[in-house]
C-alpha cells in the first residue's frame, strides 16, 4: 500500500524559485532595484489576500499583518485596493 505524499512548498522556497527564474530571464547586468521589485510584487497580493480573508475588516487585517491601521490604509490606497 503506497501513501500519497504531498510535497508542500514554503513561501520562502516559492520566492527563491521566482527570483531565480527572474534572474535567469534577465541578464544580471540589467537587473536594477530587485529588492523593490520583489517587495512590490509580493506586498500587493499579500494585502489583497488578507483583505479578502478578513472580508474587508481593516482592523482584523492590520492585526493579522502586524501593521497599524494607518499603514494598512496607506498600502491599500497605493495598490488601489480601497
């Protein structure tokens, strides 16, 4: 009897794979501001997902993210999520 094993991937592994893939597609000499790119690419879906999970409750979302409501609102405006 064989057991089905599901390999789980950590968020860290997923990000590392994505960054390596991006660097393979673009010459390292042409990569600029990689840190800012990764933060922007990750932050927007993070905020969107948490807002969906909390059904738009900004207090719960801010708590879950570990940021103030003011910071949350600022980021939501930046990403046109409110």
